[in-house]
């Protein structure tokens, strides 16, 4: 797994964990990674990731009916 070092201004009040979840949740929301991959990025279980992404404004469920139908077909 690749690592990225990013300088975050002190004025942004996020812990390293919060920032990691924020980025992983956004990547999950955009369909770039699965929930399992996102949880690995953060270093927590998939269940824990699913439980906390709502705090970051990300829904576990698809944004469109088409996406939901694809998810159901792949379940």
C-alpha cells in the first residue's frame, strides 16, 4: 500500500485519524474504492468504517437507483 504525506494547516482542526477517514470515505463515495479497501486504508474493520462514514457525510447506500440495482445484482 502506498503512503502519502500531506501538510495540513493548523487551522484545520482534524486528527490524523479523522483526515484518513474523511479521505477514505470520499474515495468510497466516489466509487474509487470498496468499503473493505477504505477500511484498510484507515486501519479499522469494515464494520467500523461502515458505522462511522455517516459522520463524514457519506451514505453507505448508492446515490442512484441504477447504482442500487447494480449493488443488488452483485450482492
